[in-house]
């Protein structure tokens, strides 16, 4: 049985549960997070519950759980935009809020805990399609279906130049 440690935030990025070692050894690779605040609107809203896969491989466009680089006791949810020399460039989906890489720069890879896979509550939405599925959804004929790619977790709305 896994033991979970709850952590809260006050910056509007999310509250998280992080796995501790089990009695039998090893880590449970998944966790549940309750989102707090508006930084990931419209993708995630205050009160949403999401599933995180700790240690998952990342690619640009993924929603990730990270330790805040300036307050490492704080866990935040952001979108990984691109990999840079200093780590991952992370942005909020809400363009009107800061508190992302525009303020504190690239986040070192060791502070990235995992990838948000799925929103469970209030209604299930997949947030991490496989690379092949993302490519398929973004090209004809599936790209012609309004909203299909977005419903299956494909997000193309951010630029690292913001």
C-alpha cells in the first residue's frame, strides 16, 4: 500500500500528492492531484482532479508537475513548451497570469516530477496522447473534425516567445 503526502500551493498552480516509498520498496508511479487556481485555464480549472505519471518521458506540449524553482516545497502544474540548455521552458495556459518561465527562466529537468495524463474530475479528459496519435489527429482527414484533437489532449496554443 502506498503512502501519499499531500502538498498545497498558493500560487494558483495546483495541489499535489507525491508518492513516498512503500513498505515493500519501490515507488508507485501514479498520483492524484487536486488543481488549485487559474494558471492552467482553460485546460484545467480550480477543483479539477488529475492523474500524474511520475518520471514519465516528456515532450513539448505536455502538461507537467514540477517543483517551483524558487520554492521547492511548492508543486505546480504547467505546460512544457520546449527543452532549453537550462531545462524545460514552462508556461501557464492562462496568458494573463505569470508565475512561469517568463519570470524564473527554464526549470531544471530534476525539478520536473512527472506528466499529467488525464483529468478525472469533473469529467474525464485525456491530456497526454501518444506522439503517433497526436500526428494523426493534426493531419487530414481527422484534422477536419472540429474539436477532435483538442478533446483528445492535443494542444498547440503556446509559443516559447511569449
